[in-house]
């Protein structure tokens, strides 16, 4: 995979970009079964239960003083967002691992390949995003704390654990949808759900359990990934289907959930709360 050590250079500075950690021509060798470079794969003894690593929890944080300035990388100029605003893009995600473990990210924090983080060329640092595999429907929430990738065909660089949870480790990359999260409305709207009638199939303290149920719903009921979501409300991750045009449609799926999964879903009406 292509990943460079993040070195931010203001766009107004006329100096050469220094590459450290990896060159612009990374080693061509990969594992026999995977898509990562031999010196960037998993450590000899990774943590035993990466499935239990919780998603990043969006919260308001002050933007980094320097990491959101325009910069130049590999001859291209990037202008990061300096405020939280809606963002959505589909493209290829890659990941980076032990070659950068412990090294400084663009935020100044040491890179932790086992945390739920990611590098993005322009989303604010720090900020949060939901990354969803367009093939499997699996979804994770990551904290953006680094810059990259600077490869024209890739839109986000995931941590080792985030890539693991999306099933991207072996291939080295995969198609995803990246959606920004506004911490001010995350607890109210979850993952930007619209107003309307929904079915709630379960609520879990651990995000991993919620996403396991989400996978069951999508495969058993053959639901499109855009119609299911895990919504964080308070401390619980709630698995919901919808929105529906009305209660009659919701109750039809409620019967299907009971018949095929032996679960009792409840109808909920999501309404955006006005704040003064």
C-alpha cells in the first residue's frame, strides 16, 4: 500500500517535500494472501480481540492549531476544512500499520494502529467520520487525526483495527463510503438519520454487538445498507431500520424480523429536537 509519513508544509512555503518512513516508490512485495507491504503488516503478537475495540465516540474538540492549514504533498495542494460541515464521498480506503506505529501523526499524537483512527487529506483534525464498506455494509466510526493518503485513487487511510473491522486487511484496500459526523447532533440524530418511523431491533452498550446484529439484519432480510444503521443515543448503540413511509410499512418488516430472526422490534419515531 502507499502511505507516507505525514509532513505538513504550508502552501505558501516554496520548499521541497521531505519523505520519511516510506519512499514514493514503496516495496513491491506483498504477502501471498494479502495486499499490504511486508514491513507494514501486523505485529508478531497483535491484541487478541480486536473485535472488542469500540468505535470512536464523537465529541466536540478544538481544532488543531496547525494541522488544518493548507499544505502541499507530492506536488498537490490540499486545503483542509476548518469547520464541521457535511461531507460524503465514495472511493477506495487503504490502511497503514506497524511501519508508522508510535510515530507522530499530523495532530502530534503518536500513531496507534490498534485505535479507531484514520488519516484524511482534508477533513478537520480532529474530527469524526463513519466509514462503511459498500460491499459488506459493515460500518465503523473513526477519529481523523492524521493526513493522507496522497494516492490519487484513495480517499482515506484507516488504522489497522478499523481496516480489520471492515474486512479490508487481506486485500489491503476496499471501496467505502466516508461520511462526516457532527458531534453537536450525533447523539440527537445518530448517523444523520432523517425524521420518520423506524424499527429498533436492539440496543447495546458495546458497538461491536450492535454491528453484529446489523450484519444479521442485512443478510437475513436482504436489506440495503442505506436502510440500516447503528445510532448512538446516550450510551447505547441502537440498531434501527428505516425510515418508513408510514407505520403500515414498518409493521410489515416488524413481522419479518419476528419470523426470520425471532426478535421483537419496536416502532420508534425519530424527530429532530429544536434547540434554542
